[in-house]
C-alpha cells in the first residue's frame, strides 16, 4: 500500500474504494466476533496467538480496538480523497 493513497491530492479509484469497504467489513466482523465471543474466530490463526498471550478478554478488547481503527481509517480515507 502506497502513501499516496493517504493524501488529499490523490484520487481514489472505484477499485480502491472497494478495498476500503472490504476493510470496513473486516472491522465490523472483528467487532461483532468480539461482542458475541465467537469460538471459531478466536480459535483461528493470529487471534489464537493473541488469546494465548493476553487471555481471551484482552484479545476481545484488542479486536474491538483494531476493528474500530480499520473502520475509522477507511471512512476517513474514503471521505477525504
């Protein structure tokens, strides 16, 4: 990902907007999975590592923060470019 996508002078093509919409959906998935404490989500890949390192409750909080960050950054980029 290039930095020019984060500047106001760059034009965002429709393909790039789709990418940011997908990031918003991934952020929503992380938040919903944390709220409902889905086992399939927290027993997979990197999320399992976070659970092993910090515990399940902390992993849920981290996932909410990551989800909010993804959503906020994506919306900011879509609206300001």
